[in-house]
C-alpha cells in the first residue's frame, strides 16, 4: 500500500503534482483513497496499468535489442507506451512475433 507522499518521494516530484494526478485518476475511476489515505487502483485502473506496463516492457526490450542505450530506451518507451493505441500495439506485437 502506498500514500501520495510515498509516490512523490519515489518519483522525486512535488506533493502538489501527485495530489493533482491523484485527483484526476480518482475522477476517472482509476483510483480510490481509503480512510487512511492509502491509494488503491480500481479494477479498471489495474487493467490500464497492466496494459501500459506491458507496452513499456515491450518497447524497452525492442529498443535495447535494436542497440539503443538502456536509459534512452526506458525514456523513449515511456513516451511510446502512452502515445500508441492498443490496436496498433497489438498489430506491431503480432507482426514481430510472426517473424
């Protein structure tokens, strides 16, 4: 379990930034906060997080295998995971698996 302050510390960002993100995620139905201020993903939030993490791992591995420095691959994968649609991601994944 984690609180907003833990997220801010781990990501090295300001507490107000985390509070804003938490509010947005709560409004979207992705996150709830319990009476002790611990954050919990909803089922929908967990599904989105798992899909995003799958994309992140896939693109990081793909870029590193292509010769990109691991740190750069991580940074680029972070941008790619949010920009690509689920449909395009699945087609790229399937296309590369078939080769």
